[in-house]
């Protein structure tokens, strides 16, 4: 599914950071040489080992979070127009307001820190979100409501995991603080979406 694939790409992009950080010390000890072995053997081992993924920078994290907030605000705007359920419309307005707020806070911090957002290589969240939105555009009524809320549950599950990994990778204390302050908001969104999902699933309509 396009939504699951998108969340997988987003999570794995930041997840590489945690992998690099966790393996850094291990790689250094792996590269140490047994003095009884020729230096050439170590050189060969180093050459054969795969290159580690580059560490995520604060500029990468700012870019990813900015794209994530922009995207879900846009999904909310669509759901306000196309949604049928009052709960869905209310939730969509909340997404528009709070993801816009989070995005503005991120942009203000980036400006303050003089950090230019720089998406990591192969970052395709915008393309995946565009595909998901195109799919939602083909739906209406109760079908739209269900598809949108299903998307939001998956999206916020992925965003929650991404934020946790970004927190571990971030270098600037103010960026870490921003992520920590956003975490309960993302959790609130996930809880609300899950409640609405259960309510819609229990409907016979």
C-alpha cells in the first residue's frame, strides 16, 4: 500500500540514524588490528566492509519534520472539505491547526539557528504523500472518512517513531527540546485518530 510504503520510507530514513549511532563504537573496535596480523589484511577487510550510512544532520531532521507537518496539514484541509462525519471534520481541523503550528515553530527555530533545511538523499515523503492524497481524492462520503482516518492512524504511528529517532540524532539542544514538546501533541493526534477509527469501524454504514 502506498501509505504503508510511505511510512516505511520515512521511518527507515531517520531510522538509519539510530543504526549509525548504535554501530559507531562497534565499527571502531571492528577496525582495530590484531598486531599479529599483517597490516594488509586489515586494509582488505576495511575495503570489503560496506560503507556506513551517513549520519543524519540537524538540517536533515528539520527538513523531514517540516515536510511531515506540511503534509498532514494539507491532508486535514482536504478532509475538512470532503469528510462526511462530524468527528472526521473536527479531527481534520485539529490537524490543520496543530501541524501548521508545529511547522511554524520548526521554521522559526531553523531561522534562529541559521539552519537551512536539507532533505536527506532519496527522501521521497512528498511523492508518497502525493500518491496517498491522489488516492483519497477518488473517494467520498463514508469511504473517504474511513480511508482518511486509517491514513492518519498509520501516519501518526510513523511520525511518533520518527520523532523518537530524530530526538536521538539531533545535536542542537533547542531542536531536541522542540521535538520533545511536539511528542505529546503527536500522541494526542494518534489517540484521537484511533478512537475515531474504532467508531467508524463499528458503524454498519
